């Protein structure tokens, strides 16, 4: 089972304020532990929404809307993808996730389970995804596989 740990954006992250050395060290330690446990799939921080855009759909038409985006609570500042044997194991690891705010303020992270190809009914489209050999259900065995 794969899970995405979603770090929500804050006013600081949207203003481009970089994390402190202390926070970076805590995050590095946590991610090193995940890697040693063979659970780390991917992790990254995101640039502020001012450097991003959204694609707005209206039927077949698409339009580009440039950032920044006003509602910080709807934005994400980073993510970590983990591979766990169970929901309980994922909860155990996410409870250890360092407080992602610069000043240790109250905040929350969100955790969502990713779909696996086996969650969908068999069909031609699912087989096409299998042939892409994307990250579905791949669990790193050691640091050299990342």
C-alpha cells in the first residue's frame, strides 16, 4: 500500500521562506529512517504557488490560470510517498513526521492512500498502465534503488 503524506502550505511557505536548518535536519533524519526501513518511495518540497499554474477545464476547453493562489489552506508545500504493509504501519510512521512549520506552530499533515492497479477492474486501459511500468506497487529494497 502506498500513502502520500501531504504537507499543507502556510503563509511562510507561500512567501518562499525557507525552512530552518533545525527543521531540515529533522526532516532529513525522518526520511533517512524511512529509507532504511525500505518504505521511502519519494519526497519533495514544492515551490510557492506563485511559480505554478492551474489548468481550468470547461468541457473540452482548457485555460491556464497563473498563481499565486489565495487560499493557502487548499495548497500543499510538499509531500512524502511511502510504501507500507498496512494502514496501521502508515499511521505509525506518519505520527513520527516532524512538525513541518518553521516555528513549530499548530498545523496538520494529511495522509491519503494511493490507488493501485489492482483496485480497478481488469481491462485494456489498466494493461496499458502496467506496460508503462510506472511506480505502481514498487517498494525500494535499499538506498541504491532510489
